[in-house]
């Protein structure tokens, strides 16, 4: 019998090794698309206007899902749900990374465009992650004794997975921020009896990629941040009903607040949060007199808040 702590460590190690191997393989030979070289397909510029690669995202998805497939302590249904939640959110995020634009932002922007008959990549992602979240929740199942209770749990759990995926994307605007949020929120789940096995591989994969993110050589993008949030959400769905409802309320509130409040400004203006945010990062860029530093640049947006 493997002890719970050993299962978590084993799952985290599997996720870390798989994510590191995937990142090295992907960056050695970046995959091209439609005749474009891989460096151009996956290359972006960060908040400093410096080049980064989005291949950290696919590497995270590979590591987290491989870890979920091989990690001890997961039942068959939950293992399948983790594969669907992580891979589904990652694929949909990848579509938005490669096909998205900055024309519409947030739930309001994407769904407003959809109401006008314009199907944005962000709207596809929002609806797709909602559907995969519900499917993952249905596959994972519920211990409720009645059909009504099980249906209720599926709706709540699917919403948690989808809201978690979207919220994590909102933090991927500065080096290491999304991974730090993932680690801070994921570690408490790792010590719960029900959620520990689910969250182990994603935490290991995220920790393995954190140095590249902090060094501003790579970023999760929508691919990685959506997958990380979805898997953390799935781990939270293994909690009791009361805690799950509290988690859903918090996720819904923060997603709604993001339509009106800049998380980056809130973090910058809160000393404790700012210290955590800057931990391990390069100092902020100081422009020369008369020279302005763009917030972002490049062939595609660094991140698309709320989508």
C-alpha cells in the first residue's frame, strides 16, 4: 500500500519529469504550422517587448496529462476525467493562442461578438471549456445518493473546472504569476485525501517549468494556463459539497471582477501580493528618459484576459 504522501510525491515527480522532457523536445524542434517555421508560430513578445516562446504551455499539458495517466492513487473514472479536463482545456487554449486576436476580450467581449454573429476564437474556447468541464465532471461521477443530487454535482463540478480554467488564464500576464497562483492554491488541495492524487502531476509539471517562466524565456499562454486551472478545478471537485460551493462562489466572483478590475494593478498596489509576484523575477524595466516601454508587442497578444 502506497502512503498518500508518497502518492503525491510520485505523481508530482512524474509530472515534472514529463513536462521537462516535453519542453526540451519542443524547444529543440518547435513544430511549424501551415508552412510557417515553429519559431514564428510559437514566438511572442512579453510585457517588456522581449521574445518568449509559448511552448511552455504544450509542455505543461504533456507533463500534467502524462502524470495523470501514470500517477498512482487515481481511480479509472477520475483518471479519464483528468485527461479530458487537462487535454481539452489545453487544446482549446492552444487554438486561441494560435488563432486568437485582441479584437475582443473577456466574457463580455467574446459573448457580445457571438451575439452579433461573430464567432471569435475566445468564444469557441469559452464554450468548449464549459462543455469539456461538464463532460469531465460527468465522467468523474458523484457520490450523491439521488439522481437529482448527482445532476446537481455534475453542474457544480463542471462549472468549477471551467471557471478555474478561465481564471488561471487571467493571471498569465507576468512571468511566473500563473504558476505561483497554481502552486499556492494547489498545495492545500494536495493535502486533502480526495484531491491530492488529481493535483499532484499538474503541480509537479508547473514547478518544473517555473524557472523558464521566471527567466522570461517562456510562458504558459492560454494552452498551459487553461489546462492548469482546469486540473486544479477538477481536484477541487473532489471536496465536500459545502467547500465546493464556496470554491465556485470564489471563482465566479473573481471571474466577474476581472471584467472591471485589473488584477495586475491590484497585485502591484498590494505590498504582500507584489512581493510574492516579484519573487524570482527580474526587476521591472526602467525606460531611458524619453523612451516608453510598450505593455506588449508582437504578432499576437501575450494573453487574452477571460479568453
